[in-house]
C-alpha cells in the first residue's frame, strides 16, 4: 500500500491519517499548542497542519518545506512507498525540468495554460528542486487592475500561490521561485537573488520570449501572496 505525496492545501483521504501521526509526534516533541489546533478529521491539509509538519521537519533535521514526502512520512512512522505528484502533461508534450502541477480550478474549462508557459514553470521547478503548483492559470480576469489585457487570458501566465506551495506572503519560498523565474529569463544568479529579495515587476526578452516575473509588489495587483510568471513570444 502506498501513501500520497501531500502538498499544503491539498485534499486527500490520507490527510487524517497523516494528521493523527503528526499530532502524536508534536505532543512527543513538546509542541502541545500547535498539536491541539490541528483538525485531525478533515481531509484538507490546512495551515495548522502545515505549521506542525514544519516543526517536525525542523526537529528531525528534514528539509523544512511543509510538503509530506518520503522523509516526512518516515518521521511520522509511516514507511510505505510514496506516490509522487504527477506532472501536468499534454498529449505529445515533453516538459524538461521539474514537476509542475496545475491546481483544480486554476484554468477556465477548455482554456488551458499554453505549453510554452508550462514548460517554463517546469524548468523553474527543476531549479527550485521541488514540484511547483500553479494556483491560477486562465481562470483570471481578462484585464489587469491597470486596464491592460492580462497574459492569463491567452494562457501565457501562471500564478504560483504561496499557501499551496508551502509558503506565506513575501516568504523565502516565493524568493526561491522568483529567483528561478529571473535566472531562466537570462538574469545573473546575483541579479535574480537581488530581485527576489527586494521584489518588483521585471520584464525580460530572452530566447525569443517575453518573460515577466512579478513578486512582492502591488504593481498590477497584489503580488505578495503569489509569484506571477508570464511567458509569451517576443
């Protein structure tokens, strides 16, 4: 029997099992207040449980990211095989890099994100070293708050929400994702780190593509709770 790889915000019937073991481990480690806040019976991997998982990961010297993979399941006493997230693929497509997962409801029915954009985010995931979950694709207003037609409308943009990816507003999780966006767009590693740390809206032309990386700014809307990645032909 296998257990699933669990991401923050995910709903899965295995979540209550994970939470029961998480509460037991938190109590053993002395984190009583967090343990008592976790709603054990719900099937959604919510914020309280994410915080608890991070505490266990830190205590057990596991990479602290809020995701429940093989090492974290093992720390909770479950040593069964883990089914990894399935990357989003279209018939005949091949994405190079890491895994990218489009969340339910991220796209409007019949209007998917373009392969160009998915491929770019997959490469970002390869740099970040863990799956990236897209929380908003084409299911977005046609116009930005500035009155411009959004890249989302044509399938050339993806929002990477912090909660779904194990982070919070203006968090280091977003910094790493933003830096990956900028490096792939042709920025230097130091330049990408600086942009991620300070935040802002940055546009690049690289490899016949126009790339936009937005984070920690209110330009074009609130971009503190997600990283915006726009990729379209130059």
